[in-house]
C-alpha cells in the first residue's frame, strides 16, 4: 500500500551545522503533512506542518519544504543543537482521518 | 506534558493473555487515535475514534479491539497475546475528526509479552 518513508535511517551532524531530513511520500492525494520529533522514552511531539497548497513553511529554527512534483518533503533544522537529537518522523494525512507515519530518521548531534 | 494520559506505562505479561490499555485524551478533544511502535519501527496506525464512533481503521489485528466511552476516554484491548505484540502503544488526541492539525501524543504504554 502507499505509505510515507524516509530516505535515511540515521543522520549524524556536528553542533551548529544545519540538518536536512528527507521524506518521500507516494500518495499524491495527500494534502497535509506533519513532522514529529520523538525523544527517547517519550511520545512524538509536533514540530511543524504544511499543507499541499504551500511549498515552504518556517518555524523557529525549522523549515519544511514540500515538492509535490516529486512527492518529497524535507525538514531543515538550523544551527542544530544537542537537544535536537531524536528520531524524526514525517507523516501524511491519509483520507483525512488518520496520520500515516514513515519509519523515522535518527538525528545524532555531536558537540 | 501533552495532556494525554496513558496507563499503564509498563506492562509485562505472558503469551496468550489479554491486556487493556487506557487513554484519556486532552480536555476537549473528541478524537482518539491508537498507534503501535515496535522496535526499530515507525508508528503504525491502528484505529481512530471520534466522539465514541469508529472513524478509521489501520493495520489493526482481529485480536485487538478498541472503544471510546461517553466520557471520551478510550481503551485498547489486546487478546491472545503473542511475542510479536511486544511494542509501545501510543494514544493521541485531537479536537476534530478530520486530521487537520496537530495530534497530541501520550507517553505510551510499553507492553512486553514473554
């Protein structure tokens, strides 16, 4: 079936670098996407969302880019900090009644 | 703190047994979603309830069932447990039925089947 996936299972960066986490989705009918962060032992936390009528949205130190042509989503984290170390999931709105998550990318930030 | 409460936090049981996981949504939220997260796996959508009614089903096994009560809390029942059912089970809530905003997740219930 169609699902949301991530390109890389792990990403290691140095503190202060910019991080880019990628996600490919296959359901062209999806119109709403969210990035979640999950720290060890905790539930996922909302980072930022974007609707299909937008191609970019910015938050505090984070930016989400949506390329509907190639069905690609990315999360950019500026000036990555050790506290950003976590698993990052992208999720898509499927049929309007559930969020379907990909497998996640583990971001490790070394100082 | 998301405002979503899940109990128990940890549960250890044996194969063949039955367990019930409980979720209290954020105050005012009418939707409850259940997800399963196995080791090294993403979050698998199980089921969605809105104001007491089932709205969507994902990859939920027939051995699993759920319900949402009039006070809006929800329970996920897992029966005839197998080793492979060991996982983190998350509940999330939102105000509306359609997914059009943030889902607030609880801290999860960690189930270990021995």
